[in-house]
């Protein structure tokens, strides 16, 4: 089978209930401590001891108020509310670790790029090159209303904005300062050589940004770019920009096709197929043996909140519970499409034309129906992982949490030694920047074929368009 080493990120969010709804009530769950810096410090130490690639912080900037026409369920069930800013816990975690990386989510739709460029560069400095960014365009209608709009920006338009947003960032991160701009010459009283710093003078359809970037070049300059788009437009965006792409699908076969698809598309953008790492969500429940794991899974099932999952699913605009169980989801999506929502488009991929509301509801609440689900002993789970990696060509997983710190503790205690024994997991950290962890020593910066690299040294600052080859 495969011998490639598998990367794991802990799937996190600066909130109580990320995607395992209802489990905050479990007596061993410490999610309610998320306001406390010690919660993050303890987690960072645990993940570094377990040789995780990164902690992956999701984020939304609105609330899920599409279910039962209000935010009450989300509030009662702690569905991603209350939640805090994901970027702000990173320096504390970086201070107690030397290798663990941090991938945080930030949306390109509502806040203009200049301030984020600076925040990201600051984090890359403070973490010594361990910062990654999960680019999202935000799907919550409530988010739009929080940032001065009456309704969501259309799906594909959000990606158009994101595309220009990234160009602005690349210009600031890659093109505005030369590597040797900061000279710190006490004798000549020159801190920064002004001839090596430039305005970017970006003027596009959505943004006008003069620059120069306010932050000097950090170890990685551009943080490692992650993206999880699954629509056609989203995949195209990922293929162009992402260095880590999340793929989805109904089953292993679809995952395999989607991994191949994203690599093919990356090549069409002039990138190497190996310059984009692919990840899937992993639902893993480990125990001393199979019975122990099954007992945990049963407990998680019992404590799961169907209402919480529905509030989460309804947040995209479809309130499944408002329809009879026998109604077909496709018909509903079609009807909702009239309102211009993009969910019809993205929902279509998750349902067959005959899927009923009842089936969809059952699926939405059943974590054990996730495409990658493994509950059992370390040997059984490692077998499942090894099989999936070999069959799909995935590079890694985001580990979903049921309990904090329990899920990660079980992973470190049971699974890491077993994966190491099989040569599928690192024995120690080698590289220190995030990008080098993914792509090897000497690759702290973007590959030359990456679209961000075309602004290096101030080149192409007036050129915005990068053409896809086919
Ligand atoms: C692993 C994973 C993590 C995601 N994290 C977030 C997130 O933190 N915030 C967010 O707004 N969307 C998040 N998304 C949603 C994606 O950004 C994207 O909108 C979604 O996959 C649908 O793709 P599309 O926009 O191309 O239709 C995530 C998706 C996946 C698969």
C-alpha cells in the first residue's frame, strides 16, 4: 500500500459547537472554556506532542438564523455562537510551540484586503512562518447583513471578488517589499532602504489599494493558502490559488475523482499537480478496542442534537424541517433558486434527484454516515485510513472533534503510534515553516508557478489577469 506520510489538522473553531452539535453537554467536554487562553495553550501543546500538521480554525461572521426563521436554535444549542475571532488565539498557541502550524479562516467578501494583509503578515512573523489562511467567501445571509448589505452577494460574484482580493494580497505580500529592503544600518541611520519598497497602486473592479504593504517580508510572505470550494467556480478558484484544498464527495470513488479533478485544474493554471495538497474531513472515534470505540460512538449519538444540526444546515437558507419528509429536495432547491440563493447549486451535488427531505434530514444528523467514518481500535482505524489514502490519493485529513480534548487525546494515544509503526506518520517534525512542512525543506515561499509569485520583485504590478491554459 501507500507509504506517503499523512498530514492531520485538528478541525477547530473559536466557539463551543463547531460541527459536533449537542456534544458540549458531555461531562468530559471542555468546549465551554474556549474564552480562556489556557484552553488554547493546552490544546496547542497536545497537538504539538501529537505531531499534528496544524490546528485548522474555521470561522463564520454571522449567525445561523435560517432555521425556524430566527437565531434561537443556534443560540440555545451553541451552533457556532457564541464565537470569537480565530486569528487572536494564534499568538498564544505559537508562544508555547515551535512547529505546530495554524490555518485560520478569513472571508474575502466583507472586509477589504489591506488590513487583512497586514494582520496575516503579522501572524506569519509572530509564528515564525507557521501561518496558513483558509480562504472563504462566506455563505451566511446574516453575515451580509452584518457588513452593510441587505442580502448575500451572489455565489460566483463572491469568487470574482475573492480572486481580485487575492491579487491585492499577493501584490502586498510578494511584490511590495524586496527581501533585502530592511537593512537596519545604525551607522548610516537607514532602517529600510526606500528604493526596495514600492507602492502597488492596485486599481481593479472591486478594490483600490495604494500600498506599500506596512509589514516587512515574513518567512513565508504569503501564508499557506487553503480553500474548500466545491462548486465549479470554487474548484477553479482552489486550483488557481490553493496549496491545500479540501475535497468532498459522497463516497471514496467521488473523492478519488475530485482529487484528480483539482490536480488537473491546477495544471491548467500552470501549476504542478503536486503543488496542491488535498484534504478530507475525518470522523474518527478511537478506543482501547472496538467495543470501547463503539461505546463512545453510541454515547456521541445519544448526545447529538438534531436541532443543532438542522440549525446549522438551515443556515444556508434551506429549512428542511419546514417541508414534509416525503418532499423531494431537488424540487425545494429549484423553488428556492428563484430567490437567487446559491444553495440550490451547491445543494444539488449532495442529493440525487430522488432524495427526500426525510432522507436528507437523517443524513444531516448522522455523523456515522460521513464519507470517511472509522470507529474502532487503532489497528482498524489505521487500516481504514491507509485504504483511503491509497485509493483516493488524498494527502491528509482534518480531524473532527467530538470532545475537547478527548478526540485529540485519543488520536495521540492510540492512533499516532500505530500510524508511525506503518511509516504513515512523522516520527518528529523536520521543517519549521508551514509551507516547508507541506512541500519540503527550502520551500518556505510560494512556488514560482503559483499566481502570487508573478508579483515578485515588483513585477507585473499593473497586470491583473492570469490566464488558464485550457
Ligand atoms: C473542511 C471545510 C472547512 C470549511 N470551513 C469554512 C469556514 O470556516 N467558514 C466558511 O464560511 N465556510 C467554510 N467552508 C465552506 C467552503 O468555504 C465552501 O463555501 C463550501 O465548501 C462550498 O463550496 P462553494 O462555495 O464552492 O459552493 C468549509 C468547507 C469545508 C469542506
